[in-house]
C-alpha cells in the first residue's frame, strides 16, 4: 500500500491520493503535500517566518493552482500592469508618487487568514501600508509603482493561498444583496421548522392523553427530522463561528458570543436525540427550532441596521450606472454605442443625456449643462457647467445632453476616493466598541462557568433538571445584547452622519464630540466661504471715475485665480465694463501684489498706505501709481451657511468657541464680534495655531478643531478631534478625523446633537443588557424557565438593543 494513502496535505489538509505525494523540508521537518501549488504556498509562508499561521488558521481544503510554484506572474494577471488598467484600479495618495488600491479578498475564513495576508503584503518591497477589513473582506494597499505593481500584489496574495481582485464600487451592492438573501433563507428554513415542530409538540403542551405511543414516537422522529436542517443549515454559521473562536482561544484567550449559543444548541440536540431513542425525558426540538428562528430574526434586523449604517457607501455605489453611451469615432461621427462602464478608458468620449448619471470623471467638451452634485458636495442647488469644466462620476445631468471626455475611471474617480474614506472609517474601531467586545468576551467565559456549575449542583440535587438548567442558562444569558449594545449604536450613528455629508475617517469622532470642551475654528474657508465680494470703492482720486479704477484693477488681475482677483473680475462682468489694455506686462510680486509700469495693486504695507480702520472687518486691496493712491477696493467675505446653527449647538453644550486665523487681527476681531465669538486671535501662522491648541490641551481642555484641510494641517493634526471642510479624498492626508463634504456647517451641529444621543442610547443598551442578564441568569439557574422561553428572552433582548440603536439612523 502506498504510504500516501492515509496522509493529508500539510497546507490544505486534503487527503493525498496514491501517486500524488510531494515532500519538502520545512523548518527541519519533512512535510507532505498534495500538489506543487500547496508546496509553493507553504514554502513562501515558512520562508517569511509566518508558519504560526498553520496553528491559528481554519482549514481550507482548497487546492491552489500549479503555477504558484513559479515566481513568474501568470498571463491572466499581467494586464493589470497596463497603465490604463492601473489607472482604473488605483488612485494617487498624497504627492509622493505612492498609489492606493482597494482589493476584494476571496477565500478569507478566519482572523488568521487576515493576519497572514497582512503580514505577507507588508514584506513586499514597495508596499508602505496595508489595512484589511475582515467584515467587508477588502484590503487597502499603498505601494510605490516604481518598486512593485498591481499585478504583483494580486499574484503575491495568490502565492499564500488566497485570491484578490481590484474592487469596483458598483459590485459592493451585489455582496450586500447576497448576504441579506442568505440570512433570510436561513431564517425562512428555521421559521418553517419551528412552526412544524411546534405543531407536533402541541399535544404535549395541552396534556392530550389520547395519543397512542406509536403515534407519539412518529411525531418525535418527525420533529427530529425537521430539526436537523435547522441545526445544519440555519444554525451552521453559528457553529462555524464558535469553532473558529475555540481554535483561536489559545492565542487571544477570549471566546465570542456564538460559543455559548452553539454549545446550548448542541447539548440540547444531543440530549433530545438520546431522550427520543430511550423514550424518556424531553426532546427539546421545539426549543431548538424556536431559539434558532428567534436568534436569526434578531440577527437579520441587526444586519439591516448595519447595512443601513453603511448607506453612505452604498449610495455611492448605487449612483454609478452599469452602462453608458460612448462615441467611438468622435469627432468624425456622433454615432453612439451602449457599452459597459467597466470597458471605458480615459480619453474616450461619452454622451450623458438629461436625467442620467455621469459614469466617470472627465471634462465637458460640448453642450453646457447643469449638474446635481449633491452626492459629492451636499449642495442641492444645480451647478452650471461650461465647456472645459470638470464633471464627476455619480452626479446627475439635469439640463442638456452633454459630451464629456473621460480622464478618470474606477478607483481613480472622486466618488471612489470618498468610498475609500468610508472603508477606512470601518477599519478604525472606536475605543468604546473595543471595550464592549472585550467585556463581552469575559462575560462569555463567566457564563460558561456559571452554566456548568449550576448544572453540576442540580445533578446532585435533582438530576432530571441538570440538562434543562444547563441549556437554559446558556440560552437565557445575553452576550449578544452586550456585544451589540455599542457597535450597533456607533454604526447607526455613523451611517446617519454620512448621509448628512460628514465622512468619518477615524472611529473616535462621535465619542470625542461628547467630551469636547473647546471648538477652534479657522476663518477663511471655514467660518467664511472664502469667496469675497466687492462691497465698495473708496478713497477715489479726483479725476478718476469708479468704473475707471475698477477696470484698471481688473486689468491687472486678469489671469489671476486668487479669491480677490476673481471677485474683481466678477464685478467687471456684472457691470459689463471693458478692460483697458496695459502698456507694460503684469509682474506678480509674491506676497505683495501686482505691478505694470507705474501701476501697482496690492496690500497697504507694500504701497506704504495706512488702511482705513473703519473698514478693518473687510479685506482691502489698494490701487496706486507714482502719484499715490488711486482707489481702495473693499471686500466682504460671506459667512458659511449653517454657522449660526453650529455656534448655537456649541453654546447649548457649553463648548467654548475660538476663532484662530492667519488674517489680519482687525478683520478677525470684526468677524468674531459679528458672529458672537469671544475668544479669537488673528495674524496666526500654522505654527501659532498649533501652539494655540497645545496650550488649551495643556490646561486640560478637549479640543475639537475645524479647518479647510490643507492650510490648517498642523491645526487638524494637533486637535483631539479634527474635521476638514471640503470634498474629496486628498483632504484625508491633512490629518483630519472626518471630512465635511456639505457646503453648510449645519451637519456639524446635527452631528454634535447626534453624538449626545448616541451616548445616551449606548448607556441605555448597556443598562438593558446588564439588567436582563442579572434577572435572567439567576432565574435560569434556579430551573424556573424552559430552554425555549429562555431562547425567546435572549432573542428579544438582542432585538431590543438593535432596534434601540436603529433610532439613530435619522439625525
């Protein structure tokens, strides 16, 4: 007989058939393998010192491809190194040339799988960061394209026994539907089994004495047959989760909440089967089916709440259409072909009809239109788009059929960047969630100990109740409610603020807002819109008309893009004035102003002019020549919408508001007085802002800062909680904990109130879970409840916690 007949593969644990045995020495021990692929994976894992994976993992049984024995990237993955595909599935991260990609992982079964993938990817030259979300089975990788490639990343994941593919946002909806459908099917099987088994158990409930022993036995075995699919199919994931938890207990010394549930179900089913065979005692099948049905119903509601909490990310995915209209021969022909969006590439021309969704990022090349960009910016008013303006995937075309040239697809689009921020938020686990999970795990251990001790005591006094008490204690307790108390509330609240237009990047934001004692605001771009408007022209020199001075200043500013220049040009356009032709070229003196011949336009300090103190609240620009001042242009910035709501919410919470800005002190003082802020400082450098927050923190204050996300990077980095104002993924690099994509500050006022409401609901959930367990466990230990009643109580307790958290869905 071949020695491989009874051997199993070291890597995949499948039986090695005769003639298939391959052996290799790993760590000084000769290991058997079923194929070259398994051997190659094991050699890779051991070669990197990650062999502890084999102690912690869940067995797979899948045979990998044979080409993994080679170091060469297979042909099926090489296209991902093409620049067009790389542009679709990656996005720039910062200004360092690093790329970021999101991949969907396949064949992930346990925490050990996540650990192995993360450790292996971190060892690849050129990879700077790896973050894996076990729940969503997505991995975010940042890498240098000069040292490694997208195809190499995909191949390296295959080399350790898994699969990965670039993630497309529109595909996430399919996974959500599949998860919901599977759980609903399992719930349906459990409910059908419960109804049938309860019907067969009804005679015993009412004490019917006219049923013959033969018919009673038939009902018993029929109930058993109906309970088997409930145990195997409906409760299957519970047993799998419990088994993985038991396997990892040696490493993490904690058990999850599925362990007592699985133990109770297994013990009840075994005891019921033995009693059915021996013809004595209770069968428990009615309790089992009812318990599984109720726990799955509670988990289905929890799933709906969790997926609803991710509504912001799902809304982004839903916005992207599956197909689009492409002009293949533009501009020679305007003939349109309908193609899948995934087949489109940068440089191609698309037509977007009114009412349709823009499928990719690009530039408008024909037919001006108006677009609804509320999904990206929070601004409900349509945005006018002219030829040459950028259009973004996920926005709605409202007015005219437009033609656009694609410049970004897939993960390079702005909408995918925002979705990536949401994924990062899910990766960050709030402190309260971690603590709740930790205490829930300790609770599970205490529960198991209590159940077996109480059962042992009853075994001594009344053996007939020992099994019933054991199962009832395991079932009645509610680690589910304790584990769900915090995460469901945090997830629901996070989903609510996402819909408001606040993208939470790090998970501690809502917790921190409850503790915030001080709010530090920047002025330009935060407290104000950073869009100054010309108010008046003063100090006009004799012989100059207002129109002449304005036209001359606009001629100097022509071609400039800073806010004051744009304001002057808007004023010229609205008054329909023509620009004079300057004899000399315009010279831009950085930090001072503009000059052309004898004309100079700029700050009072540069021109040697004393600014008018009466208009210190305004921005000023002065026009002068060799003879002196010609005119002073006075500007007023516009306050950001929702500012009053935010300041009122902060006042209600006794949060002290500070205005810290780089603008001149007179302007900052006027704005502080105008909006009712008593603590302010002007003329601050980024370093000054950093020190201002540092001083507040040293005095024991918990600081919440809001800035524009670019100029205020030190401010945001130092604050305990930081929010960047503005849309788009690049702001994440500014160190902000959250990003406000709405143009109004009102979502922040609502978020502040929601944070308080979330804290209250979390306390309610924890209090309910505590009171329920303090009552239910002693009652079960005294043998006063049957397992099916205990199961209903546990399920209803979990359901109550979830539904209470669900109240946070609407901010």
